[in-house]
């Protein structure tokens, strides 16, 4: 094998795979659910879409359903992607956001967040979003009607 190819292969094996973070855009009655972070301290008080890390062996959709159950106490159906992948942690992670539908009248509760708010299209700028969520917020007016 040529030396350059050998170096390329060695580098490709030494680079850790990017972590995938999934998040849910939950829309009910023309409003989207926003959650206020309680931790860590550097992001406490900032707002985000609920979600979390994809664990080994999980699909994005499985991880998001698990995270919604853990963070909000709800069962969900994961739908289509919303917006592009958002690069996080200097490219070491990626945020993927999905439209999510609550099942059978489940009502979200702030189990891991300080608080929650349902925001209409004209209220999207009323909270201090985490930087990673801002590209997704830009996609919401079209979804909120």
C-alpha cells in the first residue's frame, strides 16, 4: 500500500466518531415546547429543545423516544428531521432535531429542566436559546403556521 494511503487509514481509525445528540421539536396547537436548562452551570437558564445523547446500539429515533420519556415523562412518535445537522463541540458532536408527536394525550412535565414554555411563532425570540438550537428555531415559523 502506498505510504500516503497508509497514513490516511491510520488517521481515519484514530479519529473518534462524532457523538450524536438528538432533540425533539414538539408542536401542539401551533406552539412549540421549549425547556429551560437547569445544568450545567454554564448553560443553566438557557433554553433548548428536549433530548440528549444517542447511546451505543440505539438509533436516533430510539434515543429521542427514551430521552423524551426520561426528561418529560411522555411517550412520543418520532417524525421527520427539522433543519440541518448542527455541529457541536468544535465538530466532535452533531445535533439532529426531529419533529415529535405526543402519544395518547401525554402531557410533558419538567422532570430534568427548571421550567418549560409553549411558544407561539411570535414568541420564539422571548427566550434565550442555546446557540446550537438557534438554527432550528429559524426553521419553526414554517412549521408553526
